[in-house]
């Protein structure tokens, strides 16, 4: 559907007095934006007054670009429900079959839909539809008409070519499904389609894993590494207590001194009625073979300096009691890593435990944002400019997942500057993660620059929402991810594509590279898109079962949707039989954060 303006008019005495109580209007506006690309939506609220309703409708009908008006509210049996009456006087043509279709579909959901008196009709070049006032009802009604609206607008506007195209598709003479532009496009200025085929998410990931080469062979480095020392290198006390000979039985023993962690092993003679006070982790005296914990002793006497000199051992000592033998945790020449675990916490900790100073190399990554409109967050905002959030977001995501960003830059929309900058950056990094410049705008130079630099573009579009223009390219052992400029699109595609590629290059097993996936149950209905969608949601645990609540408006420019986002819910594409993801349905979800449960109930 070409870009048109929609009007959403909420008709309610209550909402007019208290606009915050209007829920159906905002829901309709969100559904329109999610369904139709490049569409503008205006909205207003009026009371249940016939004259005021007509006044607002007339204003909107007279706007040439406003092609569809959806009213919500005032269609019932109550005395002040006058929306159909107000609308009818403005219509040049009524559309009773459309009204009947909406009613019949609504009755399938609830018998009370029969009590709604909604009207549909045409005024000038504008289609007007009266919908009920409840949030649930407007969702259901919109799902009923969403696929009819583009054709209705084309008919009303007498757009013959688009009407004919729709008729051909309905009658079976036009190709079905997605038409790949690189097979049908002419490549001329009149061809407005992207030349890149729309690839499925799994196909893109397969291409990435088959293209990216590992910069680090963790299997060889870690799994073949052997311990140069014993851990512990001496017999160590497991508890705070008293070291003694197990042959000395229980009873009172003279305390010869105290051994702290870090002291050298004591080689002095030790009698059966003697002991040393010892701290956890300290080396046992050479002639001691057990430790009795403090809790199983009783202090009998202090010397003149206030130090313990006599204690009562209240249990029978046993050889080896609370002693960690030499090499108990790890023996010399044992493999340090029993299995491959690429976690930086695991790798660095184990290497430190044996005194190994090896630094495991990670892929070198640069973050680039494109757009002449971008300002640093530290700059003063000026007309026509916006603050660049993508550089910060992507850099912080890299750090969060254990990688360093070697370079950041913001490029203006210039072919030459972009080309020169990328050439310089790739001299020192393995990966460039770029946001912006990959769509179909006149200033989107990224793909043409990549081709000029002899990169192979493996993917130029993905069948996904948000993030359709995501681009992946490579040249030898250099890799480029072109993420869309909208911050949420960049956020989603980083997690789904760039992060797995970097992990794979860092030596991770392929099965571990993508985010962990678990099943969640939806808490609210959600309108499905024509593309598979990855929706930001917070997770609530109820009696051990995981529920997901969608984080408000999911438009790709609204960075606020990542606030409290624990997961990306994998929603399928819309079909005629399944327009909605319904509350209570279970869907897979990719885990975004380590502390991914926001609330327990």
C-alpha cells in the first residue's frame, strides 16, 4: 500500500474528559503503523455529540491525503451512542457488505458483536469505518479489514493499474508469494525494488557461519593445554581449626603456634598431644595428617600474651580429615580444560589459577554509524539533527558480551568519505558493524561502497521485522555487518546476526553462538506482521512458568522498547487463518540478558 494518511477518531464522553482512559485509539494507531509502511496517522477525541463528531469528520474528509478514517466508540445501543447517525449524513456511498463482513467476523468472537451498529461508507475520496469502542473489539475488527484496505483505497482513488494487479492476483493470473526483485527488476531508475532477495533468518545465519573463519582455534589452544603446577601445591587445610596427628586421639592438646594461609609448610617435630592452630587454605605441618575444625574444639587456656596454649579436641581425629592433598583440584600435566567453554570468566580464571599469562585473542571490531543528521550525545542539538544513540548502544552491547570495540566513528552521507573511512578501518579490524545507509534512500551508499571495495554481498535483505535491510558482506577474512539505522532494528539484528558471527570467529562452537532460546507464554494479544517478527518483551515467572509481556509500541525507531526487554519473542508471519498471536500461546524467545526474569509472582 502506498503512503497514505489515516485518521483515528475516538468518540467517547469519558475519554474526551480524561484522554488517558482512551485505549482503543492508541491501539488502532499502533496497528496501522505496524501494518502499513510509510503511513501517517492522525488522531483526536470528541465527545458523544453528533455535531462535534460531524465537525471533526468534515475537517478530515476535506484533507486530500487522508484516505481512511477509523472511528472507535459510540456504535452501541446507549442513548448517547450516535456515531453511525453522525457518519451517515456525510456519506456519498454506503458500504453495507463491508459492515456486514465486519459484523459476521466479530460475531465469531462474541455474540455481543450483534449489538454493534457500525457503519461503513465513502465520503469524497475517503473511506470511513465505524468500529466499536473496546480495545479488544478494535483489534479484532482491524484484523478483519486490514487486507481489504489497500484495494479499497485503490478503488476509491481510481488507481487502475493497482486495481488490475489485485484482480489478477485474486483470479490467479499473477505470480503468488514473494517476487524476488533480482529476477524481475530491470535495474533502471524506474525499478524501485531492492535488487537483493529477501532471505530467511536461518538461511542468513547459515551463510554467515559458512563464510566467517575462526580467528582463534580455541579447541587447539585450550583443550591441549596442560597444567604446569599442582593445585594445591601443598597439603592444604579445608577448614579453620587445628592440625595434628590422627594417632593422638581426642582430648587436650598443647597449641604450638598458628599457621596462616601463605606461610611455608612447617617441618618441625610434632607430638601426638600437640597441634597447630591453622587457617583455611594454609599448608599443613609436614608431620600432621588431619585438621579438626574449630567448632569441634574447646579453648582451655591462654598464655600470658593472650594466645591459645591449650585446647580440648572433642572428636576422634581421622587421617585425611579436612585436608586437601597435593594436586587434589588439578595435577601437573592434567588438561586444564576438561571441555571447551569460551566464557571469558572461565578461561581467564582457569589460566590465572595455574599462573598462565596467555591472552586469548578476540576478533577486532569497529562500530560505525552513518548519517549526516547524527550528533554526538555531547553536542548541542540543532535543527534537523538527532543524537546518535547507535554507536553507544552497539559499543555497550559488545562490552556486555565480552568483546572490546577498537574503533568508533560517525560518517556523513558521502560515498567517498564512507569508502575512504572503511578502507582505513579494515586495515586494523576484522569486523565492522555499521548502522544506517543500507536501505533504499538516495543517500544510502553502503552497499555500493562495499561493491566498489570488492566485498561480496552475501545478504542484502532479511525476511524479518524489524531489520529487513540488514546486510552481510565479506572480503577474504574481513567481515561487514550493515545494520539498519533505526535503533531498535540495529539492536535486534546485532543480537541475531553480528553477535553469533563474532562469537564464531572467536572460536565458539556454532551451536553456542546464537542467543539461548526458551519458551514463553504470551500475556497479551499481538497483531502478526506479514514478516516474521522479533518482539521485545519482559519476562515474568509465575509458579515456575515463564510469561512474556510485550514492551509497548514496537516501531523500530522507539528505543524505549528495549527498556526491560528480557527476550526477543519469535513471532511467525501473519496468515489469513492466523492474524493474531493470542494471549496464552507459547512461542520461542531469544534471551537478551543474563538476569532475564524481570518479575516473580
